[in-house]
């Protein structure tokens, strides 16, 4: 064999080896791609089974909707209960006052039923006792009288219905006379005292 033929044979063998290597490489690459696709597909399926974002959001939405409906129902019940309590308070709010005043009413009934006496002094004394009991009952409920005797005129407590001139400088701006008594209920003025004020 000549040198030329040997060289040609070597080149052919190298070409065949390269062809085989290229074919093997292509086959290996195909196998890798197939493996990757299979693995990736499996991973996607596993993730889908573990955490589907749509399903998670739907579950969360259902939970929040349930909480909202429960909160609305509780609020509606609260409104109804409060309205009922307010109505009862308006209708029966004076129950404590009426219950406290009933003994005084009983005393008045007894006094009016006992008409066999002509003693004016005894009748006056009986009325005085009932009046004192009535005042004491009202004071127990938080009612107090606004004092006006020799007090400075105060618009928070007094209402001037008359100005009295010529009373002297020491009586200027002072309450001269109380025309109608004023009252406070637990430190709140419920009726201003009507007074005459020195000018």
C-alpha cells in the first residue's frame, strides 16, 4: 500500500469515527431533552397538585366571604338588639322615678281620704310632711334646687325675667327675687331659675 492510500484510509476512519461520535452526541442530546421534558412535566404536575394558585385564591375568597357574611349578620343582630333596648328605655325609662314617687302618691291618697277632721293645722302639718317626703324622694333621684338667695346672676343657672332699678350698688347684678325655682338633675340644669335682677 502506498503512502497516499494509507493517508486516505486514515482520513476515512477518522470521518467514520466523527460520524459515529456526532450520531452518539445527537442521540445523547435527544435522550437528555426527553429526560428533562419528562422531569419538568412531572415537576409541573406535582406543583399543580400541591399549590394551584387559582384554587388557593378561590379558597381564600370563600373564607373571606364567609367571614364577611358572619360579620354582617352579627352587626344586624347588634342593631336590632340596640334598637329594642333603646325602645324599652324610652318606654320604661321613667320606671325608677315612678316607683320612687308612688309612696308619696299613697300618702296623698291617705291624706285626701282622711277628711273627717276640721283641724286646719293638722291638715297643714300632714301636707308639709308629704311635701318634705316628696322633696327627699326627688333628691334621692339626683334632683337638686338651684339656690338663688343673695347670689350673683349667672346665665348658666338663672334666667332674668325682670330688672329691678334703684336697689343700690351692692345689689347690682345680684338676684333680688326668685319668681320660679330652677332645678338640676345630676349637675345638669333641667330648668333655669326665673329671677329678678338688681340694676
